[in-house]
């Protein structure tokens, strides 16, 4: 078996493929008007939807504060704080993610930059999830306890130590579970792809190793 | 080579066209336009962040992938083409790119420019790839 024979087979096949795969200018124009179907574009679109939902919550909270119905004011303020923190996180996330653009440099440089950006993005995603989700959970639990205490004619400071023990335990379990979930989720979303790109890069870096 | 199914192939083709269109402004004429196009296409195919599908052997092409609706005039050649595709499919993503460029008659220098390694290392990689392909294909290419 000679390699030239493989070249002949390959080239005769690709020549036919080029022939049948020929696209007219109109076809190309149609393609350019379509949305990119890469997962990156899909994530960008879902970030847009998530930001839309957050803004809806923010408007709802502002409306609640304007209505001046004091029983729900605290919840509206908590919600606004959460939306604000989340918006900061989302804008970071969006900027990080969009640094992963298709590179026009050579494959090795492109892989190096993409893996570096992805690692940073994954770290940011993990930290934000590990802080925001437990914080929001804790705020929710405290608000629930506050409302329940009010219904019984008490304030938070009047709750017995045993009740605080249970509250702290619930918050700790929730925080632990949400941290584990965030780690698993980030790994599931980006882990496989990141590992594959890293493996490709390592293969190319062999050439520069002593 | 980088897609399992027709739909994925169409998506990849569309994305390559889109990326070429978007990146065209960055083409400064420092290399041949074909080299630049290969760079963008290969970067899109390898690092373009496609959605992962859970499959037993993710990077392997399914049998359907070889069913390109083309019949070469020589049935023997057609069979050899199928074996060649299956053999290339057993290589890593990077090796697939290198061998494809070599099969399309690009020089070591051009391959080095597209991949980002030295021409010498292209030679080393190609030697290894040829050895592997020879081992896989020898029984079918008598």
C-alpha cells in the first residue's frame, strides 16, 4: 500500500464531493442570514432569555416598592439585590463567553486561547453559582422565618436558640447541595468539551517539549 | 471527518461559512487565502464548541457517515475509500486535520502554518500517522 494511492482515492472522492456540494450565491446568502447553531450561540441566546427573566423580576420588585404595600417590601428589596448581583454576574459571563470567538490564528494558538478563556469562564461560573445560589437561599429562608415569626406576633430576635440551630442547619445543607450541584452542572455543561480541547492542545505542545 | 451525521455536517458547513464571512475583515493577506480559510475551517471544526451528544464512542463516526451518496466508477476504489475513511476516523482530531491537509497535497510548510507547529514536527506526525494507517489498511489494500 502506497500513500500516493490513498491520495488518489481521497482526491477523487473530495473532487466529487465539491461538485455535488456546490452552492449558489443565493444559497450562501441564505446561510449567512441564518443563526449560528453552535452551542456557543445557543448559550448566548439562553443568557439573553435569562437576563430578560431577571429584568422582569426587577420590574416586578420595583412595582411592588412603588405600591408601598409594606408586607412585601423586604422581599422586593431582597429580589432587587439578587437581580443586581446576578446582572453583574451575567455581564461578566457574557463577556467571558464571547471572548471564545472563532480564531483566525493557527490551530495551536486558537486552542491555547480558547482553553484559557474557557477555564476562566468555568471558574467564574462556579464561583458565582457557589455564592449567589446559597446567598439567595439563605435570604429566602430568613424571609420565610421572619414572616412566620410575624404571624405569631414575634420578631426574629425572640426566636429560641433551638430554632436558630435548625435554621442554620437547613441553610448549611442547602448551601452544601447547591455548591455540589453547581460543580456538577458546570462540569456537565463544559467539562467534556474543555477536556477534549485540552487533549488536542497537549498533543500539539508535544512538539515544543524537550 | 468531524461530524457524525448529515445534519451535523450541514450545521458545521454553515458555521464555517458564517465564520469565514465574519472573520474576513481580519484577513491581512499575510498568508495565502486558502491557508487562512483552512485555518478558520479547522478551528471551527475542532474548537467550535458544538453541543456534545451522549454516544458510546463520541468521536467515532457512525457507519452512516460513510454512506456518502457517491459511487466512484471503480467499485474497488469505492471500497478502499470506505476503509480509508474508517482508518482516518481512528486518528485523533489533530491527526485527522494533518492527514487531511496532506492528502489534499498541502506542503509541510503550509500544514505547519495552519496547525501552528514546525514543518519538522509535521513530518514526524505524518510519519506516525502513515505507520498507523498502514497497519490499519494493510489487510484491505493488497
